[in-house]
C-alpha cells in the first residue's frame, strides 16, 4: 500500500461521527491541496481529536498512475487518491508529486 505524506492541520467538526479533520499537502508544482474527511480515512493519525496538537503527519492511501523520469519532469509521480473515495476541496483526485512524498507506512 502506498500513502501520500500529508499533514492534518485542524479539527473541523465533531459531526458526522467520528469527526472531521482538514488535511493538506503541496504537490510537485508547489500547489497546495486540502481535503476534509473523517479522521480514520487518514493513516498514521492515531486518534485525532479536537484537542490534538496540530499539525499531525498523516497519509492518504493512493494509487500510482504513472511515473515519468524525463528531464522535463524530474521524477514526477502521478497519483490518484480515489481508494478511499476522497477528493480535494476543488474536486480533484489526481496529482503529480515527488517520489519522496510517498511512503509505504
């Protein structure tokens, strides 16, 4: 399983249960993306809660779509965050990231 490294930046709401958090990451093109979903969707967040100390390192389960090792893209990886059915605030599910932004844990 491959995860995109992100940060939970804040607790959003207690409803719906078990509660919502906002998670952010910056893609390979320096654009920041945000997601809001139930905290268990994000790996490594343990028991995120309203009183947790943010930011907290978390991951989003993703699929690798393509890798491109050409000089123009300098090792970009195209991913999809659809395995858990999440999407960014803008409705995007595919992103280009650097390999260092991915982890298996």
